[in-house]
C-alpha cells in the first residue's frame, strides 16, 4: 500500500479516454480510503482539462470538469503546469481551485509522492 498517489494527466479532455479514466481512478482511490493522499498534476495537453470555459456538449462527450471538482471536494490538490497551458491556449481562466505551477514546482510535487501513475 502507498501513502500518496500522484496522477499525471497528459491527454486532452476530449477524444481520448485517458484523462477521464485518470480522474476517475483518483476519485476511486480517495473514496475507497485505500490511499490517504491522491493529487492530480496536468501536463502537456492534459492541462486543457483545467480550462474553465469547456463545452463538452459541443462534441457530445462527458465532461471532466465534474471529476476535477469532485477531486477538489475530497481535498485533493489539482495542479496544472502553467508553461504548458500558455503554450497551448494562452492565459485563460482555470477551474476554481486548480493551482497553476511552473515546471520546477511540478518536479517537487512529483518527488513528494510515493507513487506516480500516468494517464
């Protein structure tokens, strides 16, 4: 058993199952109580999951926004790498509660968890 799990979300919110699955895996781990600390780090195209202005109905896909908010309700930390987001879409509003960090801080977050998995 591990005491902390970090889920790296590397895929965009629509068109792939990985982001959806990663967020749900995090929720499952928290809800089950098997892992006391579960956090999310969104990198690369995964940063798009943190953008506030999403319209999943336009592409007829389920929204990851609810899962992000559920993670925050469980007091998980949700991070997004600022440089990656800026490169993709510029300076856009994020979902409330998501923390934008630089790559140096992201490395510290990764090193601070006993288990890391990528979706």
